[in-house]
C-alpha cells in the first residue's frame, strides 16, 4: 500500500480522522446516516459487515465498547481498514480479511452494515467492476446473504443496524422475517426534492417488535 495514494479525512467530527484511498469507495451520506442512527451500549461487542475503510467502526469506537470486529472481503480495502484501526482506534479490535460467509467469531451484541445496494441483474453489463463499483453492487454479498449471516453471528435479541434503498423495502422486510428478525425502528431519509433515498433499519434477532417509524430525515 502506497501512502501517497491515501488522503486523511475526517468522519462526522473533525477530531475523528481516517485514511481513504483516492480511487476506492469512500464513506458517504449513507455512512453518516447509519452512524447517527445506530445505538451501542457499554461493553458491547460490535461487528461491521463490509467495513471498507472502517469509518463506521471509527464512530463506534467513541463508545465504551468491549471489542470491535471489521470484516472486509476486498484486500485493498482491508489493508486501509487495518491501518485506520491500528492507528486511530482506542478499543480492542480485529479486522478480518474474508467473505462474511466464511467468518466465525463468538456471537456479538450488535452488527452494523452499509452494504452494496444494487443487484447484478440491474447493473449494466458494461459497467467496469473497479473498487468503487464493488462497494455498490452485490458481487460479493447479496441482501439475502447479509441478513442470513447477521442472524448467524448475532446473539439472541442482538441488534442489527443497516442502511439500504427504499425501492427494496418489501424484499428487506420479507428477508428479515425469513431469518427471524423483527424490525424495531425504521427511518426514511429524503433529498432536497423530497425523494426518499435511503432507509435505515434496526432489527432485533428472534423478537417480534412493534415497529416504530421515526420522523423523516432531511439529507
């Protein structure tokens, strides 16, 4: 990894620094929305599926957590996440280079994810699968796999926080139900033209919840 290819940015607050590769998928509005949406309690263990450069874990590291796990399948992104974790994180952490389908750790309290949103079917065949597109398209992780393995790695009554596209809401709710999740909190984020762009979900493993729809978020 060439440090000249990286730039030092801040995430949400100016004191929260991390490195990003100039040509890779960067943290974005959805990452910030999810960071502000999720909740973490003292001494909880948190796992980030598709951690990319570790931005969400950097935010969670500000809480009194027990341990942080970041899972990243792309070697280049893993290297940057590990650099950020070893440089900036305060709490015990482990960055894992592997597909989530092959990860086995002790069950965690909280799982977070800003996953790929777009199916391969809806992606034009001429799209070049560079590092940016691999963060957007379901090449290495489908929605079904995301929710299935969140269930596998969470404790009973563990919390799963993720952001996705509202166009896939029916599929999301059906898949959550299939893998024994109950949706507890849902928020919709709108752009300046009042178009819903993102959906934020808190789901609880093995619990039926009265779902709370939060006030709309303006991007």
